[in-house]
C-alpha cells in the first residue's frame, strides 16, 4: 500500500498560546482565564486561586467538566507560594524566531498556533484593539512566511480575557458572542491576507470549565447554553470570514479520541453509540448547519430539555450560513466503556489490548484510522488532524539530548495509520499537525515533564531551566519522514 502523503499535504506542529507563549503582562497583555491556574500533577489537580468577598482564599478545581463550581462573586488572586505556568510557559514570546527556524528545519509546512484574545482585547471590551498585541502576531507571521510555513490560526484555544469570565460568566452569556466576533473581525482585517486556514475554537465539545470557557459551572443547562453560544459565535465568524477573505477555510476543533465497547454485549455496544452522540452533537450541528434529530435525547440524558435552551430563529439561520469547510480534531488515545458508565467526551476505562503512556493514555494508532473514517463518512467534508502525539517523560543525557524511541514509534504508527486512511480508505485529509513539537506546558496537569516535543526545552515543572531548545532523536526522524513525504514511515 502507498504510504505517501498526498499532493499539497500540510504537515507540521500545533501549540496554544497559554501553554507555549509566556510574555505575561507584556505589551499591554492582561490576565486571561488561564493565568490564575496553578501547576499540578495527576495526583494534585490544578486549580484557580480565588478570593471570596470575606477574604477567604479558595482553590476551586478548574480544568474539566463538572469539576468546577467557582462562586460568581469570587475574585481571582495570585499567591506568592503558587506557580502559574502560563505566565512564562516556554517563552515563545521571546524565542519565536529560533522556534520557527527549528520548525522549518524539521520540514514543517504548517504551524497551528492560537492567538491570545487577551493580547488583542486585554479586557475583552475595549473599543480599539491593542496594537502591540497585533504587532507580535505580525512578527510571527513574517517569520513563518520567511520559511513558507502556512499558518493555521486558532482564534480561541481554551481561554478568554479574565474580565469576560468574571463579568459575564464567560460563554454562558450571549454578550460574549458579539465580543468574540468583534475580536475575530480585527484578526481578519489584520491577518486575513496572510492566513487561509482558521479554527474558531479548540476542542469545543469538551466545554471545559472556568479556565477554558469562563463558565463558572460547566454542567447541566449551563454547559449546553455555553455550547450553543459558541456555535453561534463560530457560525457568525465563519460567515464573516468567508465574506472578508474569499478562499479562506474554516473549521472548529473537536476532541475525538475515541471509545470502544468493553464487550460485544449489545448493551455495551449500544451505550457506545449513544455516548458518541455526545460528541456528534457538536460535529453535526456545526458541520451540517443544524441541530441533529437526537439533540433532545442528549440533553435529557443530562436531566434537561432541549426546549430550555435559548435558541432564536436568527441563530438557526446563522448556523446554516456559517457551516464549517472542514472538520479538524485532536486524537490521542482510545478507551472502553460499558452500559451504565458515565458519558465521557474523552476517557473511560483502559483497553486491555493496548499499551499505555506514563499518563495512562491507551496507545491506539488504528483508532486514528477508525476515527478519520467515522468523521469523513459522516460529514463528507475534508478532515484535518490538528493534534496528536505522545506525552512522555524524557531523560536527556549530559548534553540535553533525548533518545525518544517511544515517541518515534508512537508517531510512526499513527502517521502510518493516517496514510492508510487516506490512500486505502479514501479519506480526504488536508493535513496533520503534531501536538507540541517544542515541549510545552501540559493543559491537564500544568506539568512540563509531560513532554510531547521533537525538540526538548530545558525547563522543569516550576519554570527553572535555561529554556534552551535541543532537537531530540525524533526530530531527525520527523525530518526524514517529511522529506520523503511518508516513504520513510
Ligand atoms: C488537547 C488540548 O486536549 O490535548 C491541548 O487541545 C492539550 O491544549 C493536549 O495540551 C494534550 O493534553 P495534555 O493535558 O497532555 O496537555
């Protein structure tokens, strides 16, 4: 079977501003909803640090669905004895030239990055954008152009200006729709001629809590209302983007690591079909431009009625008009579920047939091919794999060199599965961007030691280190694979 990447295939890496950029408070930047989040570990979840009106400090958990219940009247605070990883991240803000040069050396022809909303509209509600914030991304784009690397811009990767989270309860408010569209318009005016591919949101189907969506309680009706408001914001933005930038291509991004039935018991198989609809609800609505027939069944599963959502006729119209051009998603792993289990967006029980990463993520390359086929069969629009990779503990030698054969194996097997989906199964796939080509801060745990990169960054979990960038063994491997357009897999 042919392993070759198709003509015009985009291959490169992906990052998110709060995990990669640093530059906290520089050039007019104000805190985003992730900037009050501490570091953590699998055993000790990250949390926001907040002060209640009576002065009590609380540390509500923040990252994931149903884990957060931040009181509306709490104020965020920074504490001296906590480390907030987004402030420095790995300092792309000051290393962008060197970092983009390394990406070019690896042979990347696409780089997915997110723009920090808080750099452009620091409080979210200014009349005029912050010129210094825009200027930073101009410089990044100029650097990419130097090496003919296409940008793939995520307009909102799991964060927003903190005042919007506090004042409006984030995406729970329709007000935020207008503020987001205004922000997107500024990006299109400024960067529209330099960028063809845009993602409106990251992992929209996760509807994570306070840090990512600004929503104080991301469950029940709040969760689905926030999702609806994001659908409308995305559709308005897609429509506007098509008008302002003819030929531009839009997607939103979905977390689509998959699940299998724990057994062939019909109840387990049926459970998987139902649970997957929790994700299809997001893919179908935005990919086909209307809520699916099973929408009410999803909400009823969570004890609410679809009719309780605030959806206007105008909203339904814009959902039709602002459909996505392609479907992009992250894929890392697969899990199993059985009848009676809680529904997960991503997650479930380990699959006994799979090996796992040190963070317990089941390694399943065939699951990527399976997911590519499912998405393409369903929506019949091109797909784009915009996150995939292996979080692992790297042990550098005295020169900082890492022999990461485990990562090479993971990526080799996933890329192979991808080429099989393309060349054998007929899936139209625009590209692949590996997650975190240069080591960055983990979203779920806030650690540095969970590394994805083909380039090592000398920095520990508390931000100590020289920040030196050192290509790993996987860098040379990736370079060969790209240069051979997949033949070396
Ligand atoms: C996706 C996110 O969920 O997975 C990224 O879009 C994130 O922001 C990535 O970093 C990997 O997850 P983690 O928790 O290992 O960083």
